[in-house]
C-alpha cells in the first residue's frame, strides 16, 4: 500500500477543531434525538396497550409509518418536502428563521424514526412482562390506572433496558445520516478533513474511535441503569 | 356472603360455565373440585369480576359484581385472591408486595402499612423474609407472601385458585397449613383445589364441577362417602387412590 500515514494532521489546530466540533454535534444530535425517541416511544408504546381504541389506533399508525420508511427518506421528507407543503408562512419560517435548521430537522427525523422502534419495545415489554400481572394487581383492589402505573408499566420498562440499549446505539449511529442535509457532525467533518489533507484514514480513524467511545459510554450507562433498577436481576428470575 | 345465581359464560362458541348457582355463607369454607377444564378457575374469577360473565348474577355481601354501578375495585379490595402461580410483583420485596395495595387502596400511610405487613408476614411464617424478592423465595414461600398480600387488606372473604398446583410436593403443606389456620379462624373461603386431604380436613361443603356445570353441592362428609353423581364417584376414585 502506498498510503503515507501522517497522524500529525490530527493535531493541527484547524483539523482537530473540525473533528472535535463534529464529535460534539454527533453527541448533541444523538442525545437530543434519543430524548425525542424515548419520549415518543414511551407514549406510543404505552398507548398501544391503552384501553382507548383510538389511542391504540393512532399509536399503531405512527409506528407503522415511521418504522417502515427508511430513515434517510424520512430525513429528506422533513428537510426538503415539509417546508414546501405547509402553509407558506410556516414554510418560510422553517427555511429562514428556525435556528440550526439542519440540526433541528435531523433531531426530529431521527428521533421520530427511533421512537417508532422504541415504541415497539415498550409495547412488547408491557405485553410480555407487565400485563400478565394485571389481574393480580386488580384483585387487590387497585384501579386499572393504578395497576398500570404501579405494576404493569414499571415492570415492562425494567424488562426492556437491554433492547433499549441497542436502540440508543442505533440512534447514535443514525446521527451520521444528518450529514446528507448539511450537518457537520463527526462523519461529515472526517470527510471534510480528508478533502483538505488527503489523509482520510487518519480522519476516519478518529471518527471510528469517537463512535466507539460514545457507544461504549451508552452501553455502560444503560447497564448501570439496568442494575440500579433491578432489570438484570428480573430477567434472571427462574420461572 | 357470596351468592352465585345461574351464571353462564362462554368464550366464542366454547361454553365454559352453564347455569352455575351456589352460595358461600359467612365463615364457610367451600372447596371447588373437578377435572381440568371444568370451569372451576373461571367460576372463582367471576366472583371478583376478573372474568366477566354473560348471564346470571353474582353478589358479594349484597353487592352485584356485574352491575355497572358497582365500584369493582372497592369490591375486590374486600375479597382476597390467591393465584395458582403466585403472581407476586417481581420487582418489589415481600414487604412491598404486601404493602402496596394497603397504601394505594386503603390509603394507609407507608409506616402503618409496613407495620401491618410485617405482622402478617410473621403470621404466615415469613417474618425474616420481608426484604427478599420473590425470585429469592421458594414457591411455597412465594405463595405465602401472596396470601399475606391478600390478608393485609383485611378481606371479608378469600378466594384461592389452585394455590398449591404450581408447588413442589414438599412445599404444599406449608401453604395448606396457613390456609387451614385461616379457616379455623373463621375466614370465609372458596378454594379451588385438587388437595382432597385439605378438603376433608377443612371444608364445610364441596362443589364438584364438570364441563362447566356444578354437578354436586354437598356437605363434605356426604361428598366423600356418598357422592350423588357417577361423575363425582369416578373423580374421587381417580384422585383418592393415589
């Protein structure tokens, strides 16, 4: 291989600045879209097991639509199509006045996509682990809403910390899609450095390690939460 | 105390209960037995409205279970129920399991509820297990916690749905002993069980069910010595010979 490695580019102020700023945006987008995903996912997932038919239906439609359209397509729809199909004044506001429009759009698009996946995990956890205890909780005189809040939901959520870790990690990686609408996150900045220096391997090594470290932090955090709330112990329960 | 009148129940075209009528008076212990699939569990779950029924009425202490005007949670809080597979809350300690409904239904303070729970756990022989989670307890211990959870609500009657069927043989007695004690203290009880020994010792009356019908409703002595129906005779012959 004729590649001339030159790690020093990573320590040049300009390029290092780009890469660090990319890393920062990746972290911001990941955390923000995960917050959106978790909020929407919890609501939609809980709504799937709600007594109200219309709530179940609405959540079902959301999950079906957002889970089945590729996230990249969704990103384009939000960024390029939405401002054109809403009333003019709102479209103009989206294009001109919304602060950090690419970042906000990326957060919303990735958050809603990931949210549909989280919702299915929440629903599965509630159905498989929480709901079977509903009769026992009702038999003690708890009202259905109390039984749901005190038993069904907490149990369902404890059961899915593991799968939610994967969803969180996927959300982090999806943040790289936002480069397609112009967000200068980690992947975009790595390409940027490559274009300027022709030292792409070094730049992408930085990106790889960056993603890896974020991923390991997420895994560690979720494992900590799992242990704290006793989810891991629950799953080991012999039948 | 519990009056069941002409109750019918079906799932789809599958008839589960037909024309079931029975009463359980205050302080009485009624054992419900019969072959699997005869509707025993369904019947007992109709009493506290966990399973809705199609026709007929059930009243508990004068309150109709199926009436839309009935405050079902309030009614349930006065009838304790113990399930075949314990159904404890796995993310809570034994004490929390027993205290939860006291706090949220009876509105006792946490301290008050916990004090009561400790007393009841001690009574079922688990005073030292208050901080154990269900997964750390044996089946028999879990079932006793489950009985404690029901008793903590100071129920007027207790329903047992095959409380020993999921237990290893050597744990059955520790649960039956607790139930027997309850019976001796005068608790009104309806017990679905295959434990004929328990029925012989404790029951006042035996209901025998087959294919969704209450085939026999007789005092204990008569049931074991001279059952009226051929089906009950067969059942007893099969159950008692081993």
